[in-house]
C-alpha cells in the first residue's frame, strides 16, 4: 500500500533529523543506504558518498554542534516503481555551535529513496538553499 511506503519514507527522513538533533550519528546515518550520496555543497558544506562517509560527517557534526533543530515538512513523494521513489521536503535548521557561532538554513531536500531489506532508505539527498544560508562558523 502506497500510504505505508510514504509513511516509511517520511520516517527515514525524520530519523535523519532526530539523529542530528540529538547528537546520535548512528540514527541519522541509519536513514541512508550503504551507497548513498549526501550533497550539501549548495549551502556551503560538502558532498559525501557512501554511508560510512556520511556517518563520519555526522560524528564530526555531533561533536561541533552544542544544540540544534531540523524541522522537516511538506513531503512530496513520487514512485518510479515499487522499490524506487523520489521526492522533496523542506528543512528549517538552526544550530548553536560549540565555538559560539549560530547557523541557520532554510532549504529544499531533493531526495531519492530505495526499498531495502530493512525498509525504505534515502539513496541520495541534495540540499538546495531556499534563502541565503547563514553558515559562518560552521566548522566541522
């Protein structure tokens, strides 16, 4: 049933956000496939390929962020077939860094999703700013 698939995809995106916000890189990375791509170059960060590289970035992020919040909304999911989908969602993120900096970004996540043996996962996420990101002091 498509509604169940959509809910599972949204759950994966929310696990990513909750993992980042609670400083749990394992949970954040669990939303991605082993060969996933996470690309935030448009907001001034890096592109990472593979779950291990993504996880390593999330570990560094957890060490650098004092506290933060990622609010994901307006999910749109379209199915390419029974096991592949793509979609978008908006993210509003603010973080207070341990170095005293404050960052803010409002962006559009352009995602690709794949059904795995563990359920739906993000296979690619490209983050595109909707407004000019405030990233000065984001040192990860």
